[in-house]
């Protein structure tokens, strides 16, 4: 039996081109150099460390400044205390009396040199307390209130 | 470097080795290489093992020790100093402060010639060169030479070419601007600013404060790195004290006391000024005195505060207590009369008056006014031992008053069973009993407080460094010792004693003064009394009826005139009048007109 082969014939066909997006993109050569990338990475890694060192250095500097100022403050405080002691010794009653009697020729008041001024109680009560003068206010502001202290009694 | 044998060149050695290698078979060469490699490996392993062993030793066994060393090198522990509290008078005037001074130290390790060093430094420090040489032990890095030296000495020492051998450290020293003023009250401190006497000792914990502690990393030159500092304890400065003492009144008391000592030739003396209603001590003067900043230059006996520590027989001032006990117990009435004999014979003892002022009878007021020993002895007999002893104790004799000054004595009050012979009678006029000046003034002040006894005190308040009141020292609760009627009656007798009695010289024009004189013989150590040695005193209040001041003046062993009314009463008058003017207390009666000048 004779079989007849089915004959096939193929024709060349021009197929449409693949869309652009379906085409695999050619590997483009990177324009960044690897050295720069390494530098960036290194910088990113080192930056916090640098910041930390900077901060520590600044803190140490500030610490030294504070230390210096503390010493200066202590010196000034010491000087202030010394001056205060000097003021107190200059104001001591012994010294004032010695100068008054030996240098200025003053004497303690005698009985007949004193006078008691009588004030009616009503008048005394009605009197307003004397307002401090400008000088007294400035003195108080400067902390010189001690000068008035000897007027206080028990 | 190995030396090659003479006559043998490098080439000759190389050829010999090549020949030897050629003589070995491959197997032998292989074994040789393996053996050498093994030896090298073993050596390396041994070396490595040693290193590992060392590492384990350091990191394990030595870890704690090395860690401590490292910490010691890198960290520093610091004591944060505090300032000792200052002391002010009642008006805020500075009495004690702190002044920074230099202390000199030496570095013995850096000193080559100790003898020469001591010879140069000793005169400037006013020290014995041998003492300095003894201190300079060569193995030491630090030794104090002298602490708290004057600025002049420091300047002279700094001028010496002793770099590295001598140094200075800042320290605080107590400064007393008023020098000797109120020295017995203020007291003094030791070399480390610890209170040793007076208020400085009594209020040591208040004044001292609490030093802080901190740990900090150190830099290369040993400076602390503040940013690493950690506080272990916050420093707290000492609090300031405000005393009841008034600087001006204290000065008046000291000035008048010194004047009295010079005029009477008395060896010692003391003055107490108190606010009777509150128990506040305004002045406490004692002579001989001392300078608190240089206390070590005087004998320790001078450091004692005689007003609170020394006991003495009060003499006639004690008749006030006898009179109060007699009236308050109801054993004696103000109108009762007592005999006025020339003397009172008690067994082998005879009691007599110095000045016989009456011949027939005397009242209790007369006894106080004229200070009659015979009369006081009779009053004591009427009161009786048990009741009298009870009143003596009620007035606080025989026990400390509780004043806030250290070293207070309670006085000597024997129980009635020990009052032998004329003990009752002599105590009636203030002999045979010992009190402190403070006890006597406190007890007598009850007479102006309607019979209430107010304990004394010298500190008014405690303030922090900013001036805020931390603690106000309120007076201790008063207790009643006699009725107000009794107190007023005795006070009236005291007024009469000044107006027309033994205390006339204490009178102050314009003011009503109540007072009582005292002249006591000094007891001898072996018993009995010393001949010609007396303690003259005057106790008074002014202005009556509302006294602002209670003053007690005591002069020990005055020469010449020795009666309290003659030598102590004028001192009272001067102190009281100056103090009243200073306090602006107006006179109660018109003052006499000034004399007309021609």
C-alpha cells in the first residue's frame, strides 16, 4: 500500500519585533567608581565615630573651662571672705573706740549730756515708719544693711 | 656574631653542605625535614602555650589586681570640701569667719641635702632645724612642714630656690575679726578646724557640715575630667550660728571689766549680762582672756570659761535666795523682826556682821538692804535645813543650767545631812555652798520673772549659707520656783538695797535699779578660809519694774577696798548705764539738769 505523505511546506514570515519593554535591557556599565562608593561607606561608618570624638573633645574642653572657673570662683570667694573679715575688724567697737578716744580726743557721753525726749504714745503710734532714703535703699541693695544692725537691741 | 675559623671561606662551607646533602638519600632527607618541622612546631606550640598561659594568668589570676591598678591610674576619688559655718552676733555682725591660708609641705624624695634644706627653711617657719630634718624621711613623697602659715612667710619661702622640694596647699583657717572679744563664748578650733571649746565645740556638728565625695576620670597630668565626674555624696556646707551675744554690749562689759581690774588690782574677773525674761546672754566677759586664733600661746587654764565652769562661794548675793525661801515657805513674814546682836554664837563658831548697823531688831528687808550675816543666819535657822535645801535645789543650784556652752559645772550643794556645825547658818549668807556665776544670775532672774526660772542660752538661731533660718533656738520651758508675790517682795528689797543700802554705788540716775552686793571669803584648799582674800560681786536688774538687763559682776581678789558695794557695784553701774543708752532705753525719772557753767 502506498501511503501518501502529507506534504508540508513552510513559508518564511516576517514576525513583528518584540516590544521594547520585553527585551532584556543590556547591562549598562555603572558610571560610579567603586572607590567613591567605598569612600561613602567608610565616611558613613566613620562619621558617628568622628562625631563621638568631637563631642568628647568638646566636653573635655568645657570641663577644663569649668575647672578653671571653679578655681577662679574659689579664689574670689576666698578674697571676699578675707575682705569681709577685714571689714568686720575695721568695724569692731574696740578699734572705733580706740581711734575715737586716742586719735580724735572724744570721750564717752556723761550723764548730763543725755536727754530723753518724751513722745506722747498716741503721737508715736500715729507716726508712720520712716521711709528709707535713696542712699539707704542703695546700701541695702548692695548688701550693706549690716551698718544699721547695731541699732537693734534685745 | 660567630667567627668563621681562619682559612675557611664561605664557598668551602657551602660545598661541604652540598656534598653532605648529596650523600643523603631521599628518605633520609624527608625524615630530616619532618624532624626539623616537628621540632619547630613543638617550639612554636610551646611558645604559644606560654603566651596563652600568661594570658590566662593575667586575665584570670591577676585580673582583679590589675583592674584595681588601672582604675587607680585612670580614676581619682575626691573629697569635696565644705566651708565651716560662720558665727554672728545677735545683730548679724560677723564674729567668726573662714580665711584661706597656705600650708607648707616638703617632698623629702626630692631633697638631696636634708640638713641644708632644714637650715634654710627653719628660720622662716620659726621651727627647730632638727625637727624639720627629723620629719624629712627620704622614702616619703609628702610631709607637712607647717600648716596655716602667714602670707609673709609664704612669700619668703616662695622666694627660695627650692623648686620641687617645697610646696603649698590651700587650707581654711578660722578668723576672729574682733580678736579677743567674747573668746570664752566663741571658743576655738584645732588644726583641722574641729571645735575644741566654746560654741565651736558645742555646735560642732552644725558648724562642720558634711563633706562630699566624688569619683572622676583623670587626664594625662592628673586633672579631673569633670564630664566623667560622679557624685557619691553631695557636699553640705556648715550652717551659720547667730548668737544672743551683742558685740557692742560685750565690748562694754569687757572694757569696764578690764578697767575695774586695773583699778582694783583684782587678779581675775567676770561679767555676765542677760535678758532676764528670755535667758539670752548678751555678754559674757572674763579676764584674763585669750585670742581664739592663737589660743595655744596661753596656758590652758585661761581657756576655761569661768562663768560656767568655775565655782565660787557666792557670799551675800545668796541672801536673796534665803529671803525668797523664807517668804515663799511662809516661815517668815515681811514684818517679822529678828534680833540684832553684835554676833551670833553657834558652838565654837561666831557669826558677825562687817558693819553693825542696828542695835535692837531688823526685818527681812533690813537684812537684805544692809547685808546682815547675823540676820541671814537667823532667817536660815527659821526656815530649817530641809525646806532651805529644797528651795536651793528649786532655784537650780547643784545642777547645770543647761546652757549651750560646753564644760558647765553644776556647783557644789551638799545634802542637809552634810551641813555640819553652822552649815545651815553660813549657807544662809552664801558661804558653805558653791555655785557658778551663771547659776546665780539665772536663779536671781527668777525674781524679776514673777518667780519663773528661765534657763539661759547663747545661740539664737541656726541659718543656712543663704541666710535662711534653719532652726530658731527657743528658750527652754521656764519653771516656777517661787510665787509672784514672793518674787516681787524680794525685788523690792533689792531696790531698797540700792536706794539706801550696801548697793548705793550701783544707782543710775533716771533708772530704778534692784541689786545685791556680795563679799565672800575665799575658801582655803586645806579647809577654812584664806585671810585677806575675797571675792567681791554685785548682782542687779535694771530698769525695775520691767528689767531689760540682769548683770552680775565678780572681781576675784581685789586689793585695797574689797567690798562688793565698793568695787563691783560701780562696774555694774557703768556697764548698765552704757548698755541702757546703747539700747535706747529711756530714763524713767527726769534726769538731773546739767551743771551751770560759769
